[in-house]
C-alpha cells in the first residue's frame, strides 16, 4: 500500500537542534520503503487558485494562514498504516512540526505502474501486427520525442516516425518481438530498456530501444523513444 507523507513544518519552532533528514532518507530508500520525495518552497512562494462563477481567483500565499505549512512530501510503500506511522514518527521534522500520513486512493493499487507499461508495450506489438497506424501512434504522447537509427537512416521527431511507420506498414506484414524488457518506474514517470526484433518484408533487425513514459491523464504514454539497431551500434564502435 502506498502512502503520501506530508511533512508539515512549524515556523514558530526552533529547527537548529533538529537531526539531519539525510539518514532517514537513505535508510528508508535502502529498504525500498521511501519511493520518492522532495522539499517544497516556502509558503510565501505559494499561489492558491480558485474558480468562482467562471472567474479564476488567484491569491498569493498558502491555502490556509497557519503557523504549520507543508514543507515537503515523501511517498512510502508500506504493508500497513501502522508501518507508515512508524516511519513518519522517525522523520526528524516530526520533532518540531507534524507529519500527515494519508493512503493513496485505491485506484493506484488496481493498476500497478509496471504492469501499465508492460501492457502498453504489448499494445504496441499488437498494433504493429494489425498494421494499424492510428493504434500505434495512440501509444505516444502528442509531444513525444522519437529518435531512431534503426534502418540505416537517422530520423527524429514524431512526424518523421509517423511517416516511417506508414511506409513500413503499407509495405506488408510487420512482426515485433520483445526479447528482453526491463522496466523502472515510479508514480509519474517510467523507463524501459528492451531488445526488440523487428521483421518486415525486407529484413529482420534487432534493436536496442530505450523508452520513457509519463502519466497523461489516466494512462501512461511514450514521451521519449530512442532506438538503434545492434548492427549500427557495432558499426559505430568499429568506426
């Protein structure tokens, strides 16, 4: 179960004697309990936005005027609320401020981020097999950065990728086989490293593909893709 740990500072307390945060971060990171986190700027730099009657109301400062403010956050992976509370109690800021522990909405548990990426990769393979260009491109974000050196020619950008895919799919059947797929993911972004064998009417080539993913609304899409054929890699090393 994932928990959001809101680190609430108190500007009326003296923080000079507080223990450093780094040992807490390192220990929980080594145990894979702390997945991600970061400090936030001071409340004086916050902007609060409301919409009333269709009008955007912007107020400089935090949502509530209080001596306690959210100074940072951490995302924890714990087996129970009790374990998350124990981790929060060990955070140095708990001695001078407060720690709010809040479970993630259960939707996050319904779809594991790594599973979502693997499902998207399977969708890409099936779309190529069906020679469905629109379905293939639906796996990419509109602003995706695509760099391919997979057919002896360099091409960059999604428009160039669309044209190359159109030529490829028009020529005949395409088979995409994922020989190895390693996924590294957190709550909002992910990366995958894969060996992909691509077979079309002309030839078979094996590609080394690095892919970046980002949450777009309620799904993950490809926002970066870099593919190089193993033959081209060998040629570059020999040059």
